[in-house]
C-alpha cells in the first residue's frame, strides 16, 4: 500500500521522479501546489549515512537519542536548499516541504549566500526592511535550510544512471540545481540594473 505522502506526490507530479533534476522539479510541483514558488535551488552531496535524528525514510526509523542498536543513518543526499516564494505567507517557510518527502533542517528567512543574494541586497539597500509603501519592489520571499532526503523514498531515482554507466560517465556524488521563474528573473535583472544606473 502506498504511503499517503507518496500518494499525494504521485497525484501531483504524475509519476516517480527519475534523476536528481527530475526530483527537484517534483519537489517544486508539490510545494507549488500549496504555495506559489518562483525560485528553487539546491546544492547536495551523496552520503551513505544521511542522519535520521530528525527525519527518516518511510521504510526506516528515527534515532533521535542515537541508540546503538538502531541505524545511525540511511543512504541519500544532504546539503542546502534555497526557495523563493511568490508572496509572504502566515506559516513558516518550511511548512510546504512537509509533503515532499524531503526534509529541511536549520535555517529560515534570508538569502544565506544563495542564488538571490544580489536581489535581496539591492532591495534592502533601496527600500530597507519591511517597507509598507506603495509602488516599491516587493521584498523577496527567500528561505534556506540544511536539507536531506533518502534514496529508499525514491525508487526510480537512479534508473537513468544505467545510461551513464553504459556511456562510461563518472559517478556523480554532488549535484546542483537552480530554477527561476523567467518573469521574476527578468524583473530582478531590470530592478538591479535601474538601481545601479542611479548611483
């Protein structure tokens, strides 16, 4: 029987993701189903033991107290994730990740040296923080956290790797992904350019 969280993901995305880029697009789709996303990025590394202290795969167990008789981690990926929402929300920025079978750790609101540090910095320098005036460039809704997910939750994740093995490509142990809404990216570029021309 399919776990309810996985069933929801498959209903939204339509299939199991194949490959890391596809999984990133799947996560975007699931989050976007709840809260509009205009940017998403991650920088992750493969690990034989992704911590299961705060999270665990569907077929695994948590080990918060680090009991030696229980697993201390599971194969998967860990690193950092950045997300940019279209508008503010009353909840926490990480709330929308609960349905994705990927887990956030420490972090929160802010650019955290991510892909939108430039627009965040220029926006701050131009209008300050939490400006309520009209006709100002909207405050970027950027968040970032530590990030992890587990291989066993994504059974088709490595199916396309067979072609890489046949092609004798080296095994990938790190991965970067970046997606921007084209309209928002263009608006950012124009705004940054306008502010630079004023100086």
